[in-house]
């Protein structure tokens, strides 16, 4: 009986260590996405997407791997949470700014903090906050790409209609939203080709393969393509199982889906 208890303790300790390792992984997932209506004059556009950072300090390894490769940096919400010092937030923004121009959408945990102070820090850091607004980029041939962002859906702050009004009508549209559920509000006529989201942590911990949420994925929906990230940080316990920490480098170009 004593041997069995010792064995169980060893297995349990090994499992905990593995879950900690999964939680603090620096996994950069590469995606290549082709869209028939992507303007060829852009060649390709690369987006570094990171969501649900929470308490983590972004690794220099990640920054080094995307610097010079990403045209746009998008923070998909939950940059921070209650009790995270703002100095850590500033350090993370400084790191991300080294990799390229940074855009941010609000997540539910961002509002747990002094969100007015967070907003001021984002402004001082030169980060563009997409709160029901859009940023538009133009190619040398005059083609346009719009990056839209909506505010926190959980608090009913999201106004996709306003973000669409702020975007160029005849542009290739990418939408950043902390919540994947924003896809329920997307209509065919919105012409939003890609949605970048997080929030679910990919379930974070799967017990015998089960969790309230699926692991992160890319899914082709009727009206758009949806990327759901496992996220970079954790909430609650700093453990993961079946949904390792991740961030994404997405290359978008013209072609067949």
C-alpha cells in the first residue's frame, strides 16, 4: 500500500510539473491563410496575435521570433487583470512595440483593473485602442485593408455597427474581438473575412479530454473564418492541460481557401 501511495504522489507531482510547463510555454503557432478577395497589391500581410496575457511577462524569445516578420501586432484583450502591477503591463507593451505597431481590444479582465489608468498607459505607449473603431491600411495601388476592433462583449460595450462605419466599406476586413461569440453578430454583407479572438483559454485544463471549452482552433464559418487562441497566460491556477499557452503569427495572402 505504501508503494502505491508513493507512486501516486510521484505521478501527481509529474503531472503538476507538466501542467506548469504547458502554462508557461512560449509556443508561436504559424498560420498561412489565403482568401480569394485579398488585394494582391498587398502581397501578403502578417499579423502577430496574442491574447489573454494576464499575469505573464512576454518572453524575449517570442518577441525575437516575430520582430521583422509581423506587419501588425494585435492584443486580443485581457492584457492584464486585477492585482497585476502596471509596471508589468508597461514592460509587455514595450516588448510588443519592438516588434511592430500595436493594436488593442478590451477584454473582461482588463476592466477589473483601473481601466482609465490602463487606457492612459496604452495611449502613452502609442498603442491604438480599437474600441468599436477601425484602422485602415492602404497599398501602393490604393487597395485597402481594415482592422476592426470591438469593445467588451460581456458588458455589452461592443458595437460592431460603429466599427463597420469606421472601416472603409470596400476593404478587406479583419475583426479583433476578445470574445469568439462576436461571430453570432456577423452578417454576410459585413464582408468580415477573419475574426481573431481568445477569452476561453482553450478550456485551459482538460480532464480526461473534457473541458467547458474546446482547445483553440481555426474554423471556417458560414460568414467568416474564426481563430480562437488558447491564450498566452492563465487565470485562476497557473496550470494548463490539453490547451498549451500559445500566440500566433498569421500570414494572409491572396489565393484559394
